[in-house]
C-alpha cells in the first residue's frame, strides 16, 4: 500500500478470529492507522485482498462494510458536537435500527447516563471516546476496529472500556485495536502483533510482547 509514492504497508497478513481481541502495536508512523483505514474501506488496497466474514470486500466502501457487521472507532473525533449526548445516541440508534427505548441502556453501559443532556462538544476527550465506542456498539458489530481506544482516558474509564471490549468479544465479536498505551492495550488483548515500517515484525502472546527481541529492538527500547 503506497501513499504519495511512499510504500506504507508491505505484505501485511492480518487474521482476527471471532471472540478474540487482537492488538496491532508499534511506533508512530508504523502504518497502523493506514492499515485500519484499508481494513474498514476508507482506503482501497493497491494489492492483496480483504475478506470480512468470508466475503471479499477489497473494493467495497466503508458504509457497505458497516452493513455487513463492521464497527469502527477512528482515531479522529467523530461525534456530532452540536447535538446532546442523548441526541447523538438517538441518531446513531436510528441508523443502527435500535429501538429508542434501548438507547439509554447503552449510555449506562459506557458511563454516560448522567451526561445525556450535555452538548457532545462540551464533553471531555475521554467522554467523547466512550460516546464513539457506544455508537459503534449500537450496530451490534461482528468485527470492531478501534484506533487508539484508550487515548485521553483516565484510569476508571480505561477499566470501563476494557471491560466493554472483553464483553463484546465474549459475545462473539472479533475486535482489533491499535494504541500507544501499550500496557492498557495488552491487558485486554488475546494476541499482539508488532507493526514496524509497514511490516508485521512479530506476533506473540500479550504477556510475552514486551520481552520479544524484535519489540525490544524496534519499539520498546
């Protein structure tokens, strides 16, 4: 995969099984966000293929992949800032076909029950992240892709999001995430991959990630 004439991803093979959380970790500029944008359909691959649930979606845009069961929480903020938290949830719920009466249950799940009347633009960074996660979960995804899900979160929110991700995986969803908060990411992952210079340089159990020679040499020095 090349951007602006520069090769960003090279021969990346990523398989994520249902019921598992897979972490893609690496330094800034390694290609993690590009990989995720290709996976969800924001960028189209120049070579290789992408399959979701056994179906080739290499040329399929994001919105069509979402209909197949893809949930996506991007790195950049994506809440509707002029609407209240409740209005955001109702809007997302209508798109996902969730009954209006059920949306407040989702708010409770991400710890936003007391913030329903607050304008989304006035939320803290961590609260916005939780609202974005809620939006993705409303669609009952079969594959959930998260770019920096722990960014800006305080310790209680990290624990809350981690619990939600583990519960989502236990319900049969495949979860893949990237985050610079390595300890927090590894605490929820079933498997971990090191991405460096657009290449998967290591694939190891999370508890062995920090001690892997490639990780110590090229990432956690």
